[in-house]
């Protein structure tokens, strides 16, 4: 009897271990109900403007004033990327590092062809994350077409911005990263060298802090 039962127990344990390793644990199972996320900590002085910002406004919070704000553990984020240029890679790496440090449940979708940009954004929306973070200038125009039809989904654009964002699209930007879509062309202040790991890290942290505190539909200016 013992020789028959032990393999069965061993198999059950192996299956359970495989399920957990594959992301089926309670912390990674996005199919389960998920409470509305609330920030951990509060922004420091100078983060909030003196008056509530108008839609599409640009605010310049005090540097580092967002450092005391953290997402709750298990915060669900989809990282959307398009492009293999150094700027996009730097931004994506910063988002991944932030997610790892903060215990964020991160999933990444990479759009490899222009004819798949909108489909990839739609796939991200279908995953129902707490936040979709976009990295890569190629996604700006497709986002402008899609985001207004999904006001219940929060988006954060790092290193660029939409020309006319709706209330659910926040951007974290700076002088050297002011791309706003093909129709407007590249800004004269655009500087590829300004996409440093340090600045990209500030962009994701400041932008996420704004979204978590309900300050959305605006541009967070880092310079």
C-alpha cells in the first residue's frame, strides 16, 4: 500500500509546486476579484499643486516629493512597449526595476509590428490591470485612438505624452522627452541622451504616485 500511495502524494506535491511557480498563486492570479488599490504612504511637501490641476494641465512637483508613495503589494500593472531603441529600453527597464522593488505584479506586452499596436493595447485593457504603463514613442498615436474609449482604465505614459489626453491618461515627461505624436512632429527640445536610467526611474515613480493619489489626466513635468 505504501508503495502505491507515495508516488501519488509526490505527484500531487509536484503539481501544486508547478502551479505556484507558474503564477497560479493568489498573488498572481489576475482572474480573481481585486480591491481598488490605495497608495501606501503619502506624498511629501510640494507634490500637490496649490490648486487642483485642470484636465491636461502640466504640474511640476518638487523633486523627490513622490518618494514616500508606494503601490500596495500585488498592484497589477501591464507594461506596454514598442521599439528597440535605447530610449524605450531604458524606460522599460526602469518600470521593471520599480515593479520588482515595490512588489508589483507586472506583465509585459511588446508590440513588434505597427499593425499590431492597437491590438496589443486592446489586449492589455482586456487583462484589467490597475494601471497600464506605456514606453515607446511608437505607441503614442495608437494610444490616442484607444484610450478615450476606455475611461475606466488608467494609463501612464513615461517619457512622452498624448497631445490631448483624457482623464484616464497621465504622463511623466521632461524637456528632452516631449514627443506628442506624429502629427506634431518631434519637438526641438527632444534629446535622446536625456533618457537616463535615473530620469526614467523618477518618471515611473512620480507618475505612479500621481495615479495612486487620483491626480490623473495631467502631465507630471520632471524638469
